[in-house]
């Protein structure tokens, strides 16, 4: 297990923009995060604007010249958007094609048709895991809720028995698996290998989703025994389609970018020679940009044309997919700017200096920082971005596998105990027709289970890898 050491220096630590002492820097970090939390929660200011203001406050309290703070923030924003913005956009296009073509419904209907009543919760977590790979959490909820409500109603299930597994599958994918925004930004900030992180993320995600999904749903159904609210059972968006893509080709399309990125990771391990022709080819094939771009182009034919879409409708679908993610890209970019401000102010080095005598796992420290920010802001993405910026120096001398585990530790912490300051909390509450207490006993406990079981798996892996 990797522990903190004073020799772990930041790989990207440039000349600090301030000479403030540890106490002043610590106060600056708390002030910056407090301002972000206050603006998001109390004044309902958009996270993009809150992160900009929080970065300026951090720099000002740390005693850094504001022109340097602005330069640092802008550099971080630009680098983050350049590194992840295109990937987020491609993921959104793939998700929209999957939804609008009826491919997602085809996956759902095929699995449910083959699942027995006893296996239904397991089928739901499998569906959510597959559908949730290329789709943002909120989109996944909107996509799967009609199915959850219909299955619960027609099969006379407790809503929690069906709903919790679906939510667990989506949430685990959102927090741990690229190409979701949080993991992508953390990978970039920490300098982790995407393929290795993806592979280890799947290893962590499977037992975590099982425990927080089908297993926990038994208890959740006893604590909150409710039926689907009649007014919330909507018609599915693709019911008007004359045809839709087949199950096999849909699953193959969704998994294509994952397979390409995992292939790159495997070749990197087996060949282990950056100059070798095979490794260079797979470095291109398995890069996130090429993998997702390939999947999008393939999806236009395997999903769009298979559903009978004309070229014009495919173009319209792509166009519609980009507008909703503008806010996500801006938040992620601003989070990258905040992260760079933290790094340039010397906060990463401060953490190393202060914690050099601690006998605590770097992975556990990363998880605790992400948990604190998640509880304060309610945003898994903000928690991931901020925590990644704070602990990035710890990865400087880590092995490839431990750097990937650091990303997963941050992702697990970012999912801890969703409550009233999280938009997802209210989304689940309203769709399932629960009150606040019932949502806390089910959704919030499920998120906490994901976080705790996930970090447990990460720490176990760190002992053997």
C-alpha cells in the first residue's frame, strides 16, 4: 500500500505564485472551498461562476498577485477543456444516439425478457451498467426511470427492489469509469494511465455495484416499501419508432471504445516498448479521442441507420446532444482552473510537507478529501476535480497501477452520502415519489455504500498490485 512520503514531489509543480506559509495557504484553501460551497448552496450560483470566484479568493487570501492567479486559472481551464472537453462531447453524442435510436430500449427489453422474477434486480444493475457506460448520470436516470417504474408496476415489485440496483449501476459508472467527466479529469490531473484506470475501475465497480445494488435493495425495500407513483410512469421516447437496432450490435457499439482502450492497456503491459510498432499503433487506436470518435462514427450506422434515421436526422441528433453538455464542459473546465490554482499556489507541496509524518495511506487521504468536498458541495464532479488537484503530487512517484487506484479512491470519495445539496438527491426523490426521510434511507445510504465498499476494494487491490 502506498503511503505518504516527503520525496513524492509534484510532477507539474512549477514556480509557486505565492511564498505564503503553510498556515496562510491552509486558510486560503479553506476560504476558497468555503466560498465555492456557499455560492453553490446558499446563493444558488452556477458552479462555473462559483469555481472562478473561489479560485480568485484562494489566490487573494494566499497573497498571490491576482494577474498570476488569473493566468494560472486560465491555463488550468484551457488544459482541462482541451484534454477532456472533446471526450465529454463525444460521449454525449454516443449517448444521444443510443437513446434516440431505441438502442437503449433494445438492451433493456432483451435483458428483461430473459430475466426471471428472482433475477430482476440483477438484470437491472446489469442494464444500468451497460447503458451507463457512455451516458451521463442524469441522462441515465431519465432514460432508465420509465423502465424501472414499468417493471415495478407490471411485476408488482417494491420500487426500491428494482430502482436501487439501477441507480447503483449508474452511479458506480459515473464515479469510477471513463469517459465520465469526473474520472477523466482525475486521470488527467494525476497523470494516470487511462486504460489501466478503466480496467481496475471495472474490477472495483462490479462488487461495489452488486453490494450497493441487488444486495442492499433487499433492505431498502423493507425500510421504504413504496409502489410506483401513477403520475410518474411515462411513455418511452422511442415507442414511435418503426424499427430499432438489434441487441448484439447495440451492445457491441457501446462496448467498442472500452475494448479499444483496454486493448491499448494490455499491449502497453505485454510489449512495454514505446518504440515498438505494435505499441505505437495501439497507442493511437486506444487513445480516448480515437476510441470515442470511432464509436460515434460506427454508432451513426449501427444505431442511427438501423433505426431508419436519415442523414439529416442523424445530424440533428448529434447537434441536440451537444447543447445540454455545454454547462458540464464549463464546470469541468473551471474545476481544472481551480485545480491549477491550487497547484501553482503550492498547496500540493504543503500537503506533502504537513503529512510527511502521518502513517496514512495516500489512497485513504485522497478518499477523505473527496468525501469532505462532496459533503460540502453536493457535486461528485466538483469533489473529484478539487480532490484530484489537491492530491496530484502524491502520484509523482507512484507506480502506474497505484496512480490509477488514486483516481479510483477519489472517485469513490466523490460519491459519499448524497443529501439535500445534491441535484441527484431531488431527482431520485421526485421520480420515485418519496419524501426526504425515505430518500435519505435509500438513495443516500446506497451512495454511501458505494463509496465505502469502493474504497475498501481499492485498498485491497493496493495490497496485491
